[in-house]
């Protein structure tokens, strides 16, 4: 099954939020999912297992730098190609 997930990542209590988000996005394996990076969120598209792995990886990498909030919208219809 194909999924599309819009993920917004919010590192808390730091002025270095941009660096943390970029590091987390860089950790996602190229080719496993499609990333559409926007100014406030990222859309992740791909097979369901790979999308969930990417979401978990984003959170875990960002959380290594401190507290983080992630907001997700997941669909098996909207945004899937």
C-alpha cells in the first residue's frame, strides 16, 4: 500500500532548529521514499513500511538533540501517486 505523510518537526528550546531538521532529513535513505521538503513541513511518499520507517527515523534523529514535537497527517489516498 502506498502512503503519503505530511510531517512537521519542531525541535524545542533551541535556536538551532534548522540544523536539527536538516540533519534528520539527511538521515532518511534516498530512494526508499520520496521527500518533498517545504518551508513548514515535509511530505513523505512511498510504500507504507518505508514511510513509517522514515517518520520514526526523523523523530529519533531529531530527538538526539533534545526535546522535539512532530505533527503528522497520514493518508493512503490524498497525496499518493
